[in-house]
């Protein structure tokens, strides 16, 4: 198997058809079809089911697609490192961070570090927290930042960083705006909710304590989408925010919820089985974390 085989398989899946992938890759369609057959023959498994207008991954295909994508990402990272070295950038920081960050978040995490290390280049993977963990475990990035329950994975070292309360956001003319002080979980039960993946399990558990089921109208990866959904369509966004984030939102009502379990602890994660580069250690040191 060559790297092109993995890349081309990923492109077929991402494009949704062999015809579209062939056009994108500038490869003849029969040649691409033969590549797919050779991959399936090599691994002894059917990877794709072909319909009239679409492709569907088999169970084996889903596994292969995930691993093929990881191989492509690692190869791209290697190429970037070598290009950076050739261009005079001696170091590359590879980090996975949750999707949907505010400008405040980026300044907080990188201003001081960039001031000390102006020639460092970056590989950013801005993805949902559940994909940050495999990125770190597979060595695609050295450091991950998650906003979710602490992963119970023995191959990871976790460094808690900052608490973010899960709060309710809604337009200022929403009926909940009339309630004084904090909201209760039952106050939220009758309204459609927009919730990021990072908060979903915590919200369900909180409602479950009251024998209630949340009316989840929209689930999204970035919390910015949940906030915009509430702003535009009059629903309630339940999202994790820092105090600095809250100060940036001036056109909506923000209320705390009287449930002490409604919060997310953001944390840095690294792999126990991989040696951190010097620049990765220095990035963590800027945030008060010493790694030997």
C-alpha cells in the first residue's frame, strides 16, 4: 500500500462518489476504481457499498477510513515539519483544540507564548473534544485541549486547566429573562435547547436528576453555532463559558443555572507513551504545567 492509496480512498469517501473523486484527483475513473478494488483485495474486506448515486462505508470501511485519514494527517505533519526546517523555522507545535473558540481564547493561550517564540510554526487541529483524544494517542498532535469529562484512559496524562460553567443564553425578550437570579433545571424543561456535543452528556445527567428529559432541538460541535441558533431562532443555548467569554456577549441574556454539576473542566492532555518536544514542554510551562 502506498500513501497515494490511502489518500485516494479518503478522497473517494469525502467526495461521495468515485466520479467526483476522480475529477478532484485528476485520475481516470477506471484507474481509481481499480485502486479501490486492490485495497479491498489487500485487506480482504469490503470497504464500500456502491449505490446508484452514493457510496456507503461498511463497518470495515469505517475503520479503514479513520486509520487512512490518520496516516494522511501524520504524513502531512511530517511534510510540514521538514518544510519548516528548510524555511528556517526550527520548531513546530502540534496541538488539537476544541472547535468554535472565541478570539479571547486564542489570545489567552497564545499571546505570551508567541511573544517568547516568534519563529515557531503551528499545526492546529480545531475539532470536537472526542476527536482530540485519538489525535494525541496516535501522535498526530503532541498536546490536546479538551472540554469534557476527564477521559479514563491509562495512556493519557491529564492536566486540569480551567473551569467553565454551563450557562443559559437566550434573547433578552425571552420568557426566561423575567426570572430573577439563577434558573433551575425545571425552568428549562419546556423550552427548545441548543447544546454543543461537549456539554450534551452533562446536561442529560443534570435533567435526569430531576426525572426530566431536555427538549434538545439542535446539537452542534462549536458552541458559537449553538449561541447563534439561540440568537436567531429564540431557543435557549446551554454552553460552557468563561467569565471573559460572557463579557464579550452583550446582546443576549446570560443566566447561571442552580445545579453545581453543570460545568466543564478544560484540561490539557498528553500521551504517556510519547516524548514531548522541547517546544511542546515550553508551551505547557507558559500555562503553569511542568513536564519532565
